[in-house]
């Protein structure tokens, strides 16, 4: 072995040899793409985002995050400030495309439209 090939760090594993630059070859690869025209398709995801404002999308993402089992245990108690001014305390049980199920008092399940949730507070400050 020459000084250039002496290993600097010993790792238990199979040997790896690198070829000198002049022995490396490049092969040209052509990728053929089908030239068919795809017509625009309408899906419910895009239609939902058009109907919902950016603020409601942020609330939806927070609700999705809070519906996971670990986050349900960590982020307690949550206060949901609704559009009509009411405040609901509880935890997120499940989130669908347009509704959220909130568990209040540890046992009561209440369903609300996501558009009705204005802000989410945790420990007195708004959840970011």
C-alpha cells in the first residue's frame, strides 16, 4: 500500500476500493418521457384549500398535529376559542377534512366544524 491508500480510520466492514480518476468512465443515459398530455384534474384537496383561508389552514395543521397520541398527552389543557366567542377546553380526539372531534371533561366527545375554530391556546398563550 502506498501512503495515499493507507486507511486513516479503521472501520470493521468490507474493504472498499476507489478507482483512480483516469479509470472511471461515464456512461450517457437517456431518459425517455412519455409525451402524452395530462389534462388538469380536480381533486378535493385543491378545492378545500381554495375554500379555506390561510389562517384556517394553519389552524387545520395545528389540529392535525394535536390529534396524534403523544401530543394529546403533552399539550394539556387546550383552550379552543371559537368564531362565535365561546371557549371550549379539552383535547383533540380526531380531525377529518372539515370537522374536529374535541374530548371535553375527559369523556364527552363534541364535533365542531374546523372553520369555527378561531385560535388554540395552551397554558394561556396562543399555540404557534
